[in-house]
């Protein structure tokens, strides 16, 4: 199967940029998820195989359930080591921007990234990329940035030289960005990639357990609380939403990653087309994080853009509201009513 995504000119440029660089940074977005961390770790592993000095630099904390991935101990967090991060961005020859389409997605690191004199390469699968880069690899129909990383490495003829330290994070990234291959995962290329990753003797069942069966008791109780006490089901609109306040999160000893996947659960309701999560930030007042999931052709990415200052993919999107949780609930109701013709 032909899974090449780079033109011959792009392929030559990618190879030249890597060859010319000595110090390389791999950067992903704020609140890194499985795809951001997975693609970053895998790409860094490929670059090390090329003999490069590579650092993965992330804006802030990533979920505990990803800390088992190979080489996570080498990741540098910008929020904890800001001076080091600034220095790395100043001295790098080459910066790879993975899994984000605009500089604001790296949050507090934005200015240092934009001002970095390094050459830049963007590898991403989100719509409308606007990162200024020497090379842009953008494929919005891809399942994940991890998929793109695999396809580039494959096209460059390097896959045979890599091992589990590459294959495991690629599979993890693809798996988490498709909800365990239940959305945005119908293309045959995805399963060709999985079959090749399995030749590296990865244990895909264990990867699944490490991510989805690796929660605390508090997270399980939070899940039950959300579904029993907080879920608002609107059967006439085939939609559901829930909200979580800062106090409720503290009650369940919330840590980064505990809300991961909760927004998918209401989709088990027969006929549901849209599920929305509203979660107060644990530190900043009047900041609400929004996640949206949909099925079939309902465009939750358009709803995210129009109502939640966000965007994303057709069936999986996110955003943020600088409002109280009460105002966020009212905005969510307005969004659902505004899209009622597509929901009913």
C-alpha cells in the first residue's frame, strides 16, 4: 500500500533540514494528550536514530496514564523549567512543531517559539495551519499526528531501523486520538500501519490497558458522579452535556487526565449525536474547558468554532470559554438549539 504523503521536493527538504541540524527540539501543544506525547516521542526516537541531539519540550503537565511510555523521563516541561526551555528554543537549529496548527496552542511558550531563530517544520492534522514554517506537513483527514509521523518515517525508509521505542508511542497516539479506533479511523491506511507496528512486537492490548485501565479510584467515582448526578440529556435534540466545577473536581482529588474520555461515555445512549463536556479550570477563575464529540456527519468542529472559541475535527473538537460555569452552560444550550436542525 502506498502511504507516502510528502512530495519529492518535500521529502528532499525534510531530509536536508534534519541532516543540517545538530540541536533539535520537538514541541507539542498545551495540555498534551496521547497523540501529542506519542507523536513527539516517536519523532524524537527517529531523529536520535539519525544521530541527532533531540529534546522533547512540552508546555505543561501531561496525564499520568502516559508516563509509562518509553523516554517520557527525557521530556522537559516548560512550565517547570522555563529558563531552560527559553534557552533550548534560542540555541536550537531546528524545531519540529507537532500536533498543533497555531502558535497560541503552546500557551505561555508561544513568544519564545515564535522568536526562536531555528528553522521550523510543522507536522499536524488540524484544519487551517498558520504556523510559520520552512516545511508544512498538514493532512487534516489523518487520524492523528502519530499517523503522519509513521508515514513520513516509512517514506524516508527508516522504519526497519526502529524498534518498540518508536512503535509503541505511535500506536498509543493513533489509538487515543481515535478513542480506541472508534472514530475518524475508517481508512485502510490506518490498519496497514497497525499491522506494520505489530511487526515490532508491540503488545497493543497492554497499551490499551495502560491508557484506559490505569485510573485511580477517584477517577472511577468521578465518572459515576458525572453520569448519575451531572449529565443533562436532551432526547428531543439527541444531545447531552455535563459540567464540572472546581469544587467538584477537588472533591474527587482531580489530577491531569482524570477527565479524559468522560465526554465519550454519553455517546452510548441510543440515538445520541452530540456530547459536550464543560470543566472549570482548577487554577484560573472564569475559565471553562470544553470538549465535544459527535457521530456521523454532525460537525462539532463548526459548533466549537462558533460558540466555544475552538475547533478541531468533524467528530472530536474542543474549545474554551472565559466565563463562569453557569454562563458556559447557557452558551452550551444556545449552541445545541442553534444546531437543532442537524441534531433532530
